[in-house]
C-alpha cells in the first residue's frame, strides 16, 4: 500500500503503471502523514551533502526530479505492516534516503 500527498488523478498517473496488486491512497491534506508523525526536513536534510550524493546517484540511473506534488519537505518514511500492526519502520535522515526494503519485507513475513 502506498500513501501519497496528491489527488486520485495524480496517483493514477504514477501508480497506474505498477502491479495491479499495489494499492495507493490519496492523502492530499496529509492527514495520515500527521497521524503517523512523518517528519519534515530542514535545509540540511533537503540540501546537505548526503542528499546531493543521492541526487547524483539517482540522476546517473536516469531518475530525475519531476513536478512537485504535496509537501516537498516531507522526509522519506516507510512502514512495514502485518495484520494491521506496524512491525517495522524506516524514517529517512535526508531527502534521498532509502530503506532496506529486504529488511522491512522480512519484518512483514516473520
């Protein structure tokens, strides 16, 4: 399941390309983000050296910054959920931070 800060139409443009088993929930007012206390970054988290390095790696892979949807200062956050319980989480330390998806998946499948 994905939660994003856009409209259902904006979500369809992005998530419509993914596996039909993926569920995407529009949260344009960021109510779920607030409920889960998702952090907002500051200048260091958004523009510090770690973010620049991640941006260069992304660019080298062909992933470019696109049009902003929602609060661009929102920090990357991922929750692993099993049977309606959060069993693992990742809270990024900078804008380009990525979770260890394998470790989070292991939390769900235990």
